[in-house]
C-alpha cells in the first residue's frame, strides 16, 4: 500500500473519530428579527440523584402534536456531550426572535389515565426536575409539587419563558412554572408556554456568568484553605530541608572520618553498625514485580499529564467565553489528553524498565512486550470494568447515563488506532534512549538481610502516615469539587485547582522523602513500593472522605445513584493514588540517588 493511500485512510479515520463541528456549533448566536428559534428539552430526574436522569419524554405526559418535532438534536453532538447524558429533543414550541407571545400557546392536551397519574405522582413526590436548552443556555423547572395540608400531587402545566437580548444576540433566559393542576384520573391537562422578550445591556461575552456561584466558590474559606495549604507547603519544605540537610551532613562527616581511619589499604566499606548507608549495595535492586511497577509508574505519569492538560485547557480554553459553550467539552478534552499522553505512559514505563538491564532474565523480549502490554491495558481495563458495570445498570434503568454503542465503538477505535500505537512508540523510545545501569552504587550479588525495624521504620506505619498531609492540603478543594459535580454547580475556579494541584505535588514529594528516609535508616532497601504507596495512600483518604460526603452531605438514594457515586469515586481514588504515588516515587528516586552518589564504595 502506497504512503499516500495510507495517509488518506488515516485522515478518513480521524474524520470519523473526531468529526468537524457543524455550522450550528460554530454559530455566532446572531439572529435576524422574527427568525424561528428552537427550545430543546433535555432530561428529567430526581433532584437528589444527579445520575438518575431519564429522557424528557420518559414521563407519560403528552408530546407536541407535530410528531417530527420531537426528533433528537443530531447535529454537532460530541462524544463528551453524549457521555454526560444529554439527549436534546425539539420541544415543538413556536418561538420567534424578539416576538412576544403574551397568550399561552398550547402545545398539547391529554386526558390522565390511571397509569399516568401513578407515574406523574411518583415524579412529583420524588421532586423530579427537568432541564431545557434555549440558544445553548440551560433552564430548569420542577414537574410539580405537593400542596401542604392535602394528600394530593399537582403538576405544573404553564411555563413562562423570559428572554433577555442585546441587539441580535440572546443574553439570558429564565423559566418559571405556574398553573397547578391536580393529578386525577380523567382530568384533562393542557400544557402551554408564554414567551416574553426584553432588552438588556449585558454583554454576550459574560452571559454565562449568571450560572456561576461566585459566593460559594469565592467564599472566604476557599481563600483561607489555599493560604493555609501554601503555608503548610513552606513549613513542610523548610522542615524537610532542615532535618535532612543537618542529618545527612552529620552522616557524611562521620563517613569521611571513617575513611581517614582506614589506613591499612583494605577495601573501604561502610563501618557503621546501622543507618541508611548500610544498604548502599542493595538500594538500587529492581523492585519486586518490576513489570507491574513500571506500568504503574508509566500510568501515573500519564495521569499527571492528563490532569495538568485538562486544567490548563479549562483555564485557557473557551469554557465560558464569548464562543459556543459546548456541552461535554471538558470530557472531550480528557479523552484527547488521554489519547495523546499514551506516549508518556509508554516512555516512562519503558525508561524505568531499561534502568535494570544487566540481569539476564530482564533482557528477554517477551518481558518487554508484557511490560508494554500491562502499561497499555492497566488504566483502560480498570475503567472499562467499572464503567461496563455502571452502563449495565443504566441500561437496566433506562437512564440517559447509558453509553450508546456508537460512542463505545468510537472510544474503542480511538484507543486501538491512536492510543495503543502512541504507547508502543513511547515504549520504544524509552527502551532505546533510557539510561542503563546508571546507579551511583554497585549492586551486591547477594541481598542483604533486613533487620526487624522499629515501629517508626515499619512501612505499615510510614505509609498511612505519609498520606495524611497530602490529603489535608486538598480536602477543602475536594469539597468544592464534589459539590459542583453532585449538586448541580458549575465549577469554574480552575486557577484554584491548578494551585492546589501544585501544592499537592509538593506536599506529596516532601512527605514521601521523609518516609523513605526513615525506611532506609531502618536498613530496609525495599523503598520503591513504599514510596509508591506512601504517596498514593492519599487516594485512600479521598475515598474515605467520599464515604463521609455521601452519607452526611447528600440526599442520594437508590441502587443506581449509589452504584454510580461509589463507582466514580472509586475510579477517582484509584487515579489519585497512581498520580500521587508517582509524585512520591519520583521525589524518592531523586532523593535516593542524591544521598548515595557521594557514598563511594570500591
């Protein structure tokens, strides 16, 4: 096959996986006077359960008489929008730009049956709300309410849409509901809509700001938590530097004195009875289960790049700018960053595995292939197992959270034809350009026996203790992130998130260095896994905090919502553990190389 044909096939594949935006998504949102506009209905569900959302017309209320007007909105639908569970349909209302309709326009009528009363009554009791979109601006409304003192449910049948516009652009949209009608068998319901237009001086660039809860996200406690975490970073870095520099200086001075005493020409060695220098001949041994460890490190670096890339995209990108605010753009950015960062995962795992060449059993090509395979499969398989289970539950309940087969096929194709080749390419670069046997100390042929450690040198004590400080530096920000996701708030303070991400990295590195130093002082040279677990244990605390948040900060109920909550939180905690564990291992690796490069052993 010629190179030109291969390029053409690759181009067609990329166009299929990432279709170019349609004209509607590139629209400047400018309208001519009296031009026809569309009010889209989206989804509906219990207010307390964010993931338990259903198609708008899943409730047994009437649809517009013109059947073709309830077709789904097909144009410009991205993968991220579908994964967020958006199912936009034309509401069928006749709305024209700048034209008031003071008299309610009846869209449809229906006579309530027994089953209709039962299902609509349940929706009212469970506080169902619905979401609509008008010119890509969201509006919400409640299905109905229960009148106090009456054991009867009522449903809203009249909706009032208030639209503010500036010249030829829509700036803001508000919806109110009225016209309570009782839910009784045989009762006739007539659904109607009133539209009122008014001029406003607000600019189009700032039209999304009204959805941002500034009082919540910019509260004093948010600023105080950032300041407190920053001060903790300064204090922790200072304490770590002071303790380690003074301690290591004494160790080096004592070691130099020992070298001066050695006047008989014998092979110089470490003469201390205890201490970190005793393990100089074993500290650079490959960790147990090297293939898995290298894959974890590679995946951790990939997650670091993904999170940093998504945060920077959200800060610099048009998330709330004066262009089209695409639904699901953050998820789409996550998919793109994951795909492109696969080369980082392959390079990091291959480069780390390369360091331990020299042992014959590690030279086998099959082990290279296995390491590369584990790196490629680790994160996708964990995510696929969890999300497949959640998707099965969503399909059983018939919610909009279920992933269509077409979207699953596209994601699988992206992984097969883009992510895997990039991961293989990164592995080859790491294998051929990584440093081999570049350790400052020679590794002994016979492993040293590890003495019984004191309680403060035991990994069982060091690992949980090391994860407390990183979690303490972010748990306030976790509250805002959880609240924005599980309580219908738009998260927009990505600058705060970037700062907290940097603080988390620094605190994790410092705490892991201290943990590894105590471990080496106990003459335990198995520091690699301890460093990974010490940094990653903060993910376990995040999951514990998620348990607390679920039971004390939310009103979520039901099997579906519970499974989705803990499934997502489990994935987040797993990713957090890998990310922080990689930070911890990177800092510990630098620390170990630094302290042993001055220990010269013949």
